[in-house]
C-alpha cells in the first residue's frame, strides 16, 4: 500500500501476468537488500525477557528480543511480490477437508443502497456454530500441502538433500501474519506464536493466550450474537453459484469455509499461507484469483466525526492488513444499526484505503506494518535454527513490551502432527501420497 503522501500501490491490468509482474500492485520501490535487519536497537540480547512457559534450558542461546517501536520501521516499503494463488481447499459442515472449491460462494450485490437486512434473523433457530475450543493449528494447510506437493516442487527443492523441502521459508495462516502487521499499533491484545523448523521451512502456528481464553469463555450473549451477524450478512449477499441468488432463509454453519492458498515474497522471505475467502466476483470476465475475491465485513453505522476517525484508525487497519496480504482487492461493508439491521453497504478498494486515512492524526502507516512483519520474520529465522519438529520456539508479545521467546522440547506446544512429519520425511513420499486424516 501507499504511504501517507506517496502512492506505491499501482493498479494491475486484469490481463497482466500475475506471476512476476514488475508493474504489479505489490511491487515496491525499495531495494531488496533487507538492510538493517540486525541493528542492535531492534534485536536486544537479554533485555526484558518474560518467558512464555517453562524456563529456557541453561544450554540455550542467549535470549534476544525484538522492539516494536514504530519509528524503527518508518522506512521504505519492503518488496512484496504479487501474491499468486497456488491452490485452494474447502471445509464442509462437519469441518472435513476437501481439496477443491465446493465451498466457494459468489457475491450478489444488494438491489437497494439501504437493504434493511436483519442480521439477528436465524440466530436462535438456524445457526450451527463451530466449536472454537478445538484448536486446529496448521492441520488444514498441512493436508493441502500433502495433497499438492508437486505444485510446490521446484528446481531448488528437487536438488535439495532434504526430502521434506518445500521451497518456501514460511508456512502459516494469513490471520497470524495479520496479527504481525497490526502489532505496532495494537494496545490491548498480545499474542503467542509457536515456530518449528522442518526441512528448512519455518512453520508458524498461533497459541491461545490466557487472556484470549478468558475472553472466549466469558463472552456475553450479546457478543456471541454480534459475532453471528457477520456470517449472516454473508448469507444475505452470497450465492452458491454464479447463476443463483442468496438464500437468507438457510442455515448459517460456521464450520464451512473456502480457503485460498497463496505464495508470495516479503523482501527475502518466501511465504506460503492460507486464508479464508468469503466470496468471489460472479462476473465470468473478472480477473483470476486472488484478484476476483471479495471480503465481507459488518460495522456499526458511522454517525459522528469521532466515530469516523476511530473507524479509520482502528478497524480499517485490520481490514486492510487482512486483505492486502493475500491480494484481495476489495471489501464490501454492511453498516448496521444497534439492532443489527444493515442500513447501508459500501465498497472499499484496498489500494485506496491509505488515501482515506492520510488526514488522520497519529494514524497507522502501511510501511510500518510491513517492515515490522519483515523484521519479525528475520528475527525468527535468526533464532530458530534447529531443524526438528519436536523443538518449538514460542514467541511472545504483550502491548508496550518487546517480542521475546522461550524454547520448548517435546512439550505441549509441539504442533506438527505425526502423520505430517512421517509423510514429509518418508523417502517415498514424493512418489506415493497417503491420505492424511480428514479431521
């Protein structure tokens, strides 16, 4: 995205090459030197360490920390290559994995500018809620990798001595990267990210913090219902195929999902990540994925200048980060009243969001978000050097603190399942693909 006074985010022609377009939306104007990754002001050995679990063994390397001070990241926007969709998968009503697009839905624009969608409808009678006590970690992405390894194989991986080389540096969920992008501006919620290295690739999986667990277990009924409203808005505006209409009288089942899998590069970090996609443009002439995907959102209607400022400073940051990462170009937002009735619908183009916020004082900057994420990944690479799925480095961050880490061997934090490690390290796994567990 562009900085406050300078637009780096160029529009891409629908027919242009998505794989390596040097004039693409995601090409940046800085050099690719990754300069400044190890300046001592950001990597501060031994300071402010607060272990995230059992104490680090005496034989472990010296503790280091990563500063989140915004001014450290106010430099040129890093290179971020055009994300390329390398695959997708679906999760059905029982959360079973399918290596296809059966859950992809199609956006149907509301006929009226004030649609009066009742987002409360069906909450008591037609709602199947996913059990958010179940922590799926990276399992669905790992199933996709095993089913699609040939898509990830390159000359580099073919020549690799490791049978589990993927040719990427990082495998994770888009949501984990979103948290990293927003960290320099986050003041309330910390995070824990578990990292394991296997076959030269770093796998990053979130661990629920104690604060997040308490919040989840103590949600009010009002909060639970408002979480439903976002899914209900999708039901009003998304159809099962390009020819049909939405069915707001159906069941909302939050187990169901369609996920894109994209590859890209942030400076020198080669990324493979997956994220849920709400729907796609139903126009058959729309550009290919991810440029035809649409993110659906709901938000309280804006009635005062203060509300608009808060919307720009806080909510748009998370909306931008979530869609910018996989290359989703637009967000359709339903603005609702306090009773959950949608009173207006607006479209936000990701490439124009920084123009919306440029007049806000002390507002977030896309360049700070991306540079911090890039620096964090460099920090992780420098720390997590042992290639062993039984070893987990747990990176911890709380607002107004530095990022720190602790090391755990054969612990409850290990997250790569045996079926994945076994298949990836098998000498015959490239020729014979076994089917991993479905759930």
